[in-house]
């Protein structure tokens, strides 16, 4: 045993082991939240919408996490209402990425006009996201559509600028010059010849974008702006139960822990991905 | 620094602020509900709505009202709130002051967490302390403010009972009478912003420490403190100042969620109340103020970066 352990490990193997160890914990964190959000609705012991007891009963016996402001079972609500925190950012990140990638490629293809548009984009990026969220969130009809718009407005300019900085160099590359000489349009070249080279860095950036989108979505839920459903997501549950924090802290801490776990897990995974390349 | 650069920067700033106010104005015009419907609520009849709208002056053409508003702002008059009729300046002053106090205290926290922590982590990059600090910072900046705030409340208010969970302003209206209400909100902001600054500063200092001339100084037998203060930090000061200044807009504008969580009556909470009541002039004034702080913060960071960098000072 001791003989086996003292055998020196090659540097490459040690690095690989370290990376893998770094991946286990964040993967478990994300997987736990995905599991709760996915299976939870079917595992809830009580009806998440039904008032079962008085408000803010602390955790005991039948109610493992106590009850909320309307006497509903917190455990059942946490299990049933986890999926919006995952699904809404996921869908809106994909939409925002599509808009951002198309926008960024057009900016590169149309060089002259692109530069002026980027100056405008830089100004848009300087506006605090919370300001965008509050103003847009209250003006748009509440719901999933509003969040989709807000996330796209906040995220797409980042992606567009990122794509532009990545793609700009490729327009000097040999294979693009060949297409240019053959008479292809710059827009067509951007999508057909340049885009396939950008997938890897774009996928890496998607992690950051997801965290940003999740931040927007949960902040919206917490502020009660553009809420999805009638307070049926972890962030809105926190706001609704804040008044009973002293009576049943679990009603606030449980959904907050779910959000924190997901955010930290995704960010740690993104960090490992960045460190690997 | 050439005057042309500063002037161009100023021009862009004014244009951006005009753009932001136009967009916010148009959005609020397009909103399905306005101040009159919000004020009357379920009692709204078409006649009463029309009456109230003409009383508030919101029945006149949009472009005319925007120009009047912009003209007023240029001469320092932000108009009156639609909801209460009180002058905007009077409504905004106290909350703006409270937000500034909170941001100022949080800024001190950012200096400690971000700058001191970042220098410590970066000076011995990939050491044990660096790995602990960097991971902690990544966790700190990953979580939404309200999750961190709730964690702090759970520990310091509910469990240890050391600090208040709600930041109620004392009846005297003086924050100095109950300074403890500022601690948890300020720490929450400082953790998020400080974590961000820590990672930036760590990178700057780590890059400086790896430079050949610094390595040579170390091989000459110069002590670690002297290497840090005489060889690494002088050239790192510029980028560090830029990173720290760029965080100020976040502390002011990003405080909305923290103010809401702790019930702290600052600018962010006022903005939410104003948007909820479709109080157009009040929303416009707060948005203008917050955007101005943001844009000026970034502009200041930009100018400082040029001042601190001899190469860019000469070539821009």
C-alpha cells in the first residue's frame, strides 16, 4: 500500500486529477439543483398551492421546512417551483445568444457602419442592468416574454461585441480572402466561413451569459418585476416570505440556498472550463 | 492629456444621457398604464381618467412634454412628482444622500476585500492563500446580492442577534443615531463588488510579479515587502485604480436589490415606487441621476487610466 502511494505521479496526471477534482463539486451542486427542479414537482409531499396550516410555522413534524405566509408547505413549494430558475434563463440565453451572434457577424461584415453601431453598443453596455430590468420590467406585460426581452437587451450586446472581436481577425485569413476574390458577399462569408471557427469560445462564454441571465431572472423575481406565474419561483418565494423571516427562516433560506447553489456551481464550472483551455 | 479627448468624452456622455432619457420617456409613454390609471385604481372611469390626465397635464402631446422636461432639466428644474405634486429635487435629495452613504461605506469594504485581498492573492499567485481567496471571491461574485444578504441576515441577525435584519431609519431621520443598520447592507454590497475587484487586482499584481525585472530584483536579495512596494505596485497602481473606480457605478446603481432586501429607503427603492406609480418625472430624474453616476464613473476610470499610464499619456 505505502509502496504504491509513494510512487511519483507524472505532472500531466497530477494536473488532470486536480482538474477532475475541481469539477466534481460544482457538477454535484448543479446536478442537485437540476434534480430538485426536474423531479421535485412529482416528489412534493403536499399540494404546493393549498393552505394547510397557519402562516410561518417553523420546521417540525409534517412540515419539514415549515409553512409560508399563506400556510402552504415550504418543502412542497421549493420542490415544485424550482424549474423556472433553470428553464427561463436557459431559454432566454439561447435567444439572446442567437440575436447577439447574428448582430455581431453583421457588425463585422458591414465594417464602416459596424464601427458606429459598436459605439452605440458601448453606450448601451454602460447602462446598469438593474435600471434596464426595472424600467422594461414594469412597462412590458409581466411574464416569460418580458424576461426574454430584458435578458436579450442586457445580454445580446455583450455577445455581439464578443463575436465582433473574435471574428474581426478572420477577415484577414487566407480562406476568407479566397471567398472574397470568388465574389461572395461579406455577410454570407461571415456566416458560412467565419462562424464555424467561433463555436468553442462562444460556448465558453455561454456559461457567463447563463449566470448573467439567471441573475436578471432571479432579481426580477425578487423585486417583483415581470414575475413569472403568481409568485411560483424561488426568488418570488423569498420576497413573499421575507416578512416572516423571524418566525420561519426556512421559508426564505431554502429557496435562497437553491439559487445560490446553482449560481456558484455554474460559475465554478465555467471557471474550470476557462482554466482548461 | 489633450483637451480634445476630454471634450469628446464629455460629448459622448451628454449624448448617452439624452439617449437614455428619450428611451425611458418613450417606454413609459408606450406602457399600457399611466399615472392616472395607477392613481385611480379600480375607481377609474373614462371621465375621471380624462379629468385627472388634463389636471396632471399628461394629455398634451408627448414630444412637447419631453421638450419641456428637457428644457427644465437644463435650467435645473426637474418638475414635480405626478403622484404627490411635490418638487422632484425635494423628493430625491434625502434618498440619494442615504444611497451615497451606503455606497461610501461599501466602497471602504471593497478597498479592504478587493485591493488588499487581491494584492495578497496576486503576490503569491497559485499559493494556498491565493487559491482560497480566489475561490471565495468567485463564490462571492456568483451569488445574487439578495442570496448573500439573506445568508448574512441568517447568521448575524437571526442566529447571533448582533445586528438588525431590517434597516429602519430612526425617527430622528439621522443615520448617525443608528449606524448599525448600515452594516449588513454595506457588507453585502462590499462582498459582491469586492470579490469582483479582488479577481481583477489579483490578475494585475500576478502579472507584475512575474515580470523579469521583478524576478531580477528578487534574485538580488531584495526583501519581499520592498519588491512589492518598490517594484510591483508602482506600475500596477494605474490599472488597480481603474478597477476600483469602475465599481462605483455598481455600488450606487446596483444597490436597488440590497435596499429592497433590507428595507433601506434609498434611491433604488424610490425608483421602484416611482415606476410602480408610473410617476414619469420622478422616474426620469432618478434614471438620469443613476445613469450620470454610471457614465461619469466609467469616464473617470478611463481618464485615470490614461493619467496613470505614461505610454498612453504620451500617445493619445
